């Protein structure tokens, strides 16, 4: 053991296998130090878009490193940030006109929360400071993000420090929170939010959602009408809508941003993960001019006093530019459509498997909810399946009893079919329950 032993995230040494050393990666493959090759079917915690070590992004970072590796972003700017923003703008809703950089998904969420609260504060509305979040939400591991995230094992030790939020049902159709059937329902699950906004809008700064797909909470895909209704309610009640597109952004749900699928323009959007193609950490919180304007003043107390050392890092911005160039130079949305098609081909037969309770998919993301008495993140199914998949050369990391596929867009049809074959084999190998 080295003198400074590495403490890996989300890892319990006593029960989890030792970390696997990866020497290099290319396309969808991770190459292990002991000579194995693994398909990265979860895009390395949902960040990778175009495959590992894509030469265009690697070269862009190397070029940038020789010119300007980093510079303070308060009072300074650089070509790399300016160009990234120029290239990003056309993909965003037209009403989104400002961007604030940070470091990762969690900090993009922290910025969104603080921006929303201070938006009202700067207008003298100090009482309009509460947040509304959904059941099953996950927005990151920092304190603001943990507060808007749902209760559970991840955050329990910190409950006394999480700020209170109002929580409302999510459109988890398989386990409908209001006992309806999707085929006949009128998105009745949004009613508690409607009522809360009606009664408390004067105290509410913003509603925060993962648009159309709650990821860590169980890969729960929502009907587009759910998001449409939330947008309408926020507008009616003068409450900001924050869309956390940290996972759903950059094509993951079939369009550049999931909000687009519902024709919805949020007031604030959080971006990260795929923003750099999965090469470097970078967060961004984008917002409307209506929000930006209330921070402009000769009164310095209205300043947004938030900034991280590596804000707007040029290397990360260069990776982001190259990733967006790949969207133009390679058939990325055709690849995405191809992945969607294979999900649509393979999921129906898996739905009939005796171990499977539900299947769902949106864009490039597919999920199987398995029957389990201990359903939830800490389900015993998870270690069995994780090790099974690795043994077959596939990195899949179930969320408890939820097995999901979230591949880099560069995965080929035969590789994705192989992933599904391995999942089928795993389900057949499950001990009878
Ligand atoms: N928001 C969502 C929707 C996420 O899925 C995640 C991470 O998985 C985060 C925020 C936090 O991002 P990060 O891990 O980069 O801090």
C-alpha cells in the first residue's frame, strides 16, 4: 500500500472489489493493466460522448495547454471561453443569453440555486428564497445540491445540515405516485406542485428538475407533458424554473437538451458532464437576460459573489469547442438515433423476462427495473450484477436493482447488441428469487 492510500468515491472496501487499473482507453473500450478490454457502457459516469481519447479533443487540449493553460476568470477572459460560448449559443433556447462557468455538475447546480435566490433578493423579495424539488431527485454531492436532492442513504448523515425544500411527486409512471395509469392519466401527479405554487409562490424562488430523466434516482423517464405543465405553472406563479441538464444535455435524451423535447425554455439551465465531451471537468449555468439584469447595478452588494479558482478553465473550454465541432463534423445525431433504435428493438423482449418489472428508455439511455425485495440503491442485486458484467467485459454499474445502459455515442450496433446479450445472460443467471 502506498503511504497515501486513495479513497475511491462510492466504494466500500469491505465489500466492493479492488479498483481496476485502466492503462488507456479508446472509443468505447477501457484497457486494463492486466490485459483486459471493457466496454464502457455507462460513458464513465455519464460524461463521455464521442468515445474515449477522441483525437480531435485530445489535440485541442494539447494545443491549448501550450498557449494558455489557465487564467483567473474574474476580470479576465480568453479566446477559448469566448468561442465555446459562441458555439453553444445556437443549441440553447433563444431566451437563454448568459452563461456563468464553474467546475462540474454540482457547482453548476449550486450556482443555479444561488442565482435564483439572489435574483429575488436583489429585487427586495427576501422572503422568496425557498426551493421546490422532485421526489427521486439527484443534483450532486455538495450541500445545496444535496438539499434539493431526495432523502436517502447518500445524504442521511447530513440531514441536519441540508436546508429544507418543498418536495413534490415526480412522474414515475411505473410506480405512479397518485395511483393512475399512464394510458389514461392527465398528469395528475403535477397537482401537488400546482397546489403548492398556488399557496406558497410568494415564498418560492425556483422549482428545480432533472428534465424528462431523473438519472441517479433510478433512470426515471417522464412524459414530456409533465415538464410542459411544470413550465406553465412556474410562469403562471412567477417562480423560476431551473432545468438541471447536467446528465440530459448534449444529446443524451435524443435532442441536444432534454428541455427541447418538451418545447420548454427554462429560466436557468445547469450544464456539465458532456459539455467537454467527457474529457475535463467544467460546469456552466446559463440563464435569461431577465435574471442577468437584476445583478447589474452600481450597487456592489448586488454582485454575484461566486467563483471557483478554475472557473472557465481554457483547457476544458478547448475540449468543449472540439466536442461541439464533432457534433458538426461527424454524424452524431445519426449515431444517437441508431442507439435509440437498438434500445427499442431489445427492450420489449427483456420486459417479458421474469426478473424484470419495468423497462424504460429516452434517447440513448435505457433502463431495466428488476424485481427485488430489497429494491433501492443498496439492493444486493447490484454487486452480483456489477461483477457479472465486468466478468463478461462490460462496465455497467446498476443503481441498485436498476440496470441501465448509457453508452458513448460512438458505440457500434454490434457492441451495443453485445451489451444487451450480456444483460440477458445476467438476468438468466440470477438466483431464483
Ligand atoms: N446533476 C445531475 C442531474 C447529475 O446526474 C449529476 C451527477 O451525476 C450532478 C448534477 C452532479 O454532477 P458532478 O458529479 O459533476 O458534480
